[in-house]
C-alpha cells in the first residue's frame, strides 16, 4: 500500500485532519481572497459595477462549488475509495472518466450561461448599468467554464490520493500572479489596456487556464500516486458511475445553497441596487464559509472514503465527527465576529449608507448561525467520502425550501421586510446543521438501501422455506437408514 494511503488509514485522526487541512485551507482562503480583492478593485468603478459583480457572484460560486465541491467531491471520493481498497488500476481509470465528465459539464455551463444569463440577472434585480456590468463580466468568465471545471476536477484527483500540498502550491502561486494582474487590466496601468470590469474577468480566466495546464502536467508525469495512460482509453460506464452517483447528488446540494442566496438577492432587489450590493457583499462572507470548510472537508472526505474502502467504519465516523466539530468552532467564531463588527467587513467594499445598513442587518441576524451551517457542511463532505449522499441531499433541499420559500412569504405576503427575510435565513442554517448531525448519528451511511433490504429479506424467507422443506426429507432419509440397519 502506498505510504500516503496508509497515512489516511492509520495516523491519529485529529492531527491528520489538521495537518492535511492546513494547506487546503490556505488554498481556499487564497482563492476566496482573489475574489474579494477583485471586488475591491471593481468597487472603484462605481455602484453599478459593484452591483453587477454581486449579481454574477452567486452563479460563479455555483460553478466553483459544483466543479470543486460537488463533482470534485465525487472524483475525490471515488479515487480515495479505490485506493483504500487497494485497486490502483481502477483509480487510474477514474482520472480519464473525470476528464470526460468535466468536458461535457463545462461546455454545458458555457452554453446555459450565455443563453440565459441576461434574463437571470434581470430577475435577480439587475437593471440599467448594473445589468450591463453583470452581463459583461459573466460573458467573459463563463466563456472559459471548461478550464475552470478542469482546474477543479484535476485538483480533486490529486486530493483524492491524500496530496493536499501540490494543489495548495499551484493555487497560491497563481493568486500571487493574479492579484496584481487584475487591477492592471481593470484600470489600464502602464502598457495594459483599460478594460474596466472586463479586465477582472480576463484575469480570472487566465488563472484557470494556466492552473489547468500545471495540474495536468503533474498527473500525467507519473510523479504522484496515480499513473493514468497518456492517451484516453476506451471509457467504460462503471468508473463514471462511481463519480456521478456522488457528484450528481452533491451538485443538487451545491445548487440549493446558491438558489437560496440568489432568491434572497432577488428579494433585496425589490428595494434597489444599493440593497442588492449590501446583501450581496454581506453574503460574500457566507460564501467564504464554503471554501473554508471545503479546506477541511477535502481531507475529511479523503480519510472517510479511504476508511470506507478499507472496511474501517469506526474510523470513518471518528473522522467525520472530528471534522464537524472543528468546522463548527471556526465558522461560529467568524459569524459572531461579523455580527459584532459588521461595518469592518462591509466598509472594505464601499461606504454607501444603504449598502452598509442592509449588510449590517444581515450579518447581525445570520452571522450567529454560521457555525451550524459550517458543521453541517463538514458532514456533507464526510458523506461524499462515504459515498452515501441521499440524506444530506434531502436536508439541503429542505434548507432551500425554508430559506427561499419562507423568505418570499415573509417579505412579499406578510410584509416583514429585510428583518424577517434574514431571520428565516438564519433558521434555515440552524436546521441544516442539526439535521445533518441527526442523520449521521442515526447511521444512514451504513443502513442498506430499501432495495437491498427487501432483497435480503426475500432471500432470508426463501432460505427458511428451503430449510423447512428439507426437514421432512432428512427425517425420511434417517428412518430409511435405521430400517436398513
């Protein structure tokens, strides 16, 4: 067994999670910081530009969450379980299956966004200059959806082997280049052209293209645990199914998070562009929780998946609970800090009075519930590693029903305004965390599906009938033997 795989199976749980999570958290913080710094520069272009990027942000985060956290989680889980079971050949097959799935989904993302983007941003409250800015930024970023998908999928392949350090290095170096490049293209400093909000989108696109090339070079160089074939083999369904059965359900979970925030953004849009900018800027902190918890969730998923593959159920659960507690403590501290000092966060992006007021109200009400969201999200990543996503998907759907449906009722039918909307969002996060804890504690990872239960019960009844039928035959045979004697 590869030493890296053995580490996931045998090293002390807490220490291993923290050691593997540290570079991964750095990666996620750096990636999130890139978006925040770009927002800071775009804010210098005016309120319309800031509102425009706030409209695109939920959709771009959806792309990131699905490609890195959802389908990426499916890829990571499948690779980890194959290595845990000692099936290196299957793990190598999974690499090309992941690439094929990624190319299809990346192309579909570009097509959908270019076709329906403008109408979507208008429904979310975009109008006039803010809508124009949103469409400009979105068109460029989503034209490069395939590189963004490949970047996250190939990083997931590497993380599935337990290697968190190489993706961390690539992302960090890329950010060091991207951060100064973005303002150069936005404002046209020196020999660079003045491209406005489009400049920020071009810088992000270049980041993903270069990073994808680096990840691909590493995987196919054979320097890591995996050694896939140089040319695409004949693809088969079982490896793709192994990825999709986790990744597809995980994508629904990612979609629910973004739908909830997109609907809330649309409700804030009933007030005006400044309110959209305020809520969107405040909700960016909530979005930061996702990559932050993913920083811990990736090693948790890898450890759980490897343990499940090796048949070590108790270790898998120990990893899950440890990761959930760590995630709860960190995200709750962030939420309470934001609730106590909301202006410190919001003023980084502007000083419009309505934006500050709306964003502060959001952080004071929803911030204290961040810990429940973070803990539940950690268990979601652990469930990816276990390959059992049914319950966590149902809980995520319930959260979006409460957040979107309850928020809409509170604002439009009962006239509760922003206060009622944010209270509903906080309640949805609390319920999400509590129900995920209850589901894992109830043993949903190891309870066989209904079809398998029914089959087992049927086989048991059939066995009982055969046994009952054989008793008279045995009695007759024994009697005949006795007479013969």
